C-alpha cells in the first residue's frame, strides 16, 4: 500500500508536464480521454473518403519496454529516477514464486500506464516528420505530385493499439516500416498476427480480402449505398458509401456468453435476483456502444432477441416445460409495453433492461479537442465537458 501511494504521488507530479507534451491523437490511459474519442477520431478521418488502414498491435508491449530507454526519455535525475528504476525492476510474485524482471513496466502499478504512454510518445511525430502536409506549390516527392495537396497520414493510438489511415497504399506500407524501426529503439516490435493492412471500403484492396478493421471492440467499415441513402462530403458530393461503426463479432459473442453464464447461475434463484445481476451487464455493454451504429444495423434488437431466447428457456425449465405458463408468470405488460420481463418484491417493480432502450448514434458524440488536457487551466471547457461525469 505504501508503494502504491508513493507511485500515485510521483504520477501526480509527472502527469501534468507530460500531458502538455503528449500527441493529440493519443487517447489511452489519459485523463479526460476515452476510447470513444479514439473511435470518433477514426470516423472523422474516413467518413468523407475511403482509405487504407494499418491496424497494428505491439507484441507484449508492457512486458518488453526497455528500461534504459524509458529512463532516458523521462529525463529525470537523482532520487526520483532511482525510485522509478527500482519500481521497474521490482519483480513479480505469482503463487508465492518470485520472478525477477529486466524489462517492461510492472503490471497493475499505479504509475505503469503513464510510463507506457511516455515510452510510446513520439510515434505520431515520426510519421508526420516523414510525411508532412504539402500544398500545391511545395516540392515534388515520391509521395507528392507538384500541383496537388498531400495530407499527412492519420495516426490514432490507444495505449499499445493503434491505426494509421491514408488514401495511398504505398504511404501506409512505408508507415509500417517506419513504425517497426522506431519501436526497435524501445525494445518493441509489431505483433504479426494482429497487424494487417486493409481498406475501409473495398475488400479486394485489403491484404486478406476483408474490408474494414477492428479497434477497441468496434468494427469500422464502409458499405456501398444507393444514391438517396449515401453519405455526402462537406461539398455535397455523393460518396456512394456509408461509414458504420458496430460491435465486433467477438464482442457480441462474449456479451451473450456472459448473459448465458448469469442465467445458468440463477437457475434456482428468484426472478428479482436474476434481473438484478443481468441489468448492470446489459446496461454496461449498451452504454459502451452507445456511440456506435448498433441500432442502425439492428444489433441492439438482435441482442434483445438472443437474451429473450435464453430467458424463455429459463422460464420453461422452471414451469415444467410449460412455456405458456412461463410467459404468463414472468412476462407482463407495463407502461403500454408488452412482453416485459419483470417482477415485484416488497411492492417494488424490477424490470429487465433492454439493449434497444439506450439511445445510440455515432454522429452525436463530441470528441475531445486534440491539444486539451484537464491540467491546462481551461475550467470552462472541462467543467462543460465533464459536468455530467
């Protein structure tokens, strides 16, 4: 407890300074930022133009960070530097067995997320240095033709997971090489099985023949659409596609497995106990994807239907395979809504939450400004933005 408190003190001392230096599109483990900001930034980058994307993950990032390089980057001297070095080398005890460590940050440490962000700071800068924004009159290069405008690649990072977006495939391929070289200096490397180059719209342009990519439990992809349903550019041009953000197949499957696990656990429990444990799980999953398009694609209704099938099986078992009796006993009409899974206890009504009850839209969320930090003194901005938290 003493070490955790001491790590909190050092983190509170270092974080404001580093928040002033961190890159605008770094969102993981930073105050006032969330994964929703990262997803919104991705949509802002591709909603008016289909792009190639390098979806990359760093192999064992928190376990392989080079201690010497990290301490050099911190730029500290004296007692604080020695204390951080001691934390980095403190080792791990698992089931009573001590294991010494010579690289990586301590898992679960209060200061570890900040140290990981410091280690990965500069990834966006090195890409922008290689591919600066060029206008019509700028010099001609292998990636920029004179007389045209070249926009720098978009780099969005959340902890050790990041994506690089650009309309030119060769630029994205070169970015992969640059990132690999840059990570080597910190003792890190890309994870081959989780690094892929794909296209947001056309599957034939992706390395594996699949359009879109997964990021932070969301699947981002552009789908062809008709003339009247298509998205439009800022100049009113019909794009021919719509950008949709949905839960990944894995996220949807894991959620249903969690619901199934809870229902099986409460085979002999009361309906109130079952509802009491299901509601936080359904509410948490729905709120996480509240800034996506789960209603547009019908995923929220699908989740409700799959949950209903599991509950029907639960009710049928309790009513000796008489499903009609189960429906009559456990589903009721409340506030004009039929088929409400509800129960009463001590004159209080307990109702199961539905996935589709949460308001969902990938357009309404307002992303945090790139250069803003809760330590910057802008109390008006942060009190307005975080007043609901």
